[in-house]
C-alpha cells in the first residue's frame, strides 16, 4: 500500500491511468519507487519527492498558479 503524501505546491497526477499504472508498479516492487532514481529512501513516496521536491515517476505533479 502506498501512502499518498500531501505536500504544499504538489498534487497527485490528475491522469488516473498514470496514477494507477505507477501504483501497480509500486505494489509489484514491494513498495519501492518504480523509478531508477538515486534517492536514499526509495519507499514510495521516495525521499527525492519528500525532501528534494523531485518526482521522477510522475505520481505527483507540481501545481502551477
């Protein structure tokens, strides 16, 4: 199960197909981010997103005002 991490300035990707595909890959990957990123903590949502404002897989998208 993936915890949806709410972060100011970011939203869950509005494309349900993308979100479902990413979450399925996370589930198949035992909770790890499906990207080949260099994050210290790869549990989804990875530390790249949580700490460095970088979402490589597209699960989260930056809000543009």
